[in-house]
């Protein structure tokens, strides 16, 4: 069950996330639940596979903003790294960062 405590165990900075939501716990949890339904991480992976680095940058940047605003640190870190590489259209192997993000996303979804 998704709670503030399970999010803390996941590694989220719940104090910061709650502050952004005016300390409204139910609102914050609702936004986190909505984030678990977002399919952009799958889209980002496909864009990287397709070498569409412009579109991948846009997707990564949107994900970075969503995860950072919710203070979902385990997701923010790998997506932020990808965003910066994609900002300069770096053609590199993103698999380690993608796998880290996908594993952390799966963990979040299982809460």
C-alpha cells in the first residue's frame, strides 16, 4: 500500500514532496499514484532505441520534472543523468540508466 512511510523506505524525500503539495498528504499520494500510471518511461526507452534523441530529450525532461517535483529521488537521479546526456544529444549506451530507472519505477509501482 502506498503510504508516506513506504515512500520513505523507497527513498523518496517525502518532506520535500509534501511541502510542494502544501502538506496535503492525500494530494501528494494521489499525484504519486498518477506518476505510477505514466507510460513515458516506456516511450523514452523506445525513443532511445530508435535513436530519436530529440524526442528522447523531451520525454526525459518531462519525467525529470515530474519525478523531481514529487521528490522521487530513486527515479529522479537516473532520469536526470539521461536528460543531461540527451540535452547534448549524446549518442551513448543508455541501458544502465534506463534499467536503473525501470527497476526503481517497478519498485514504486509495487508499493
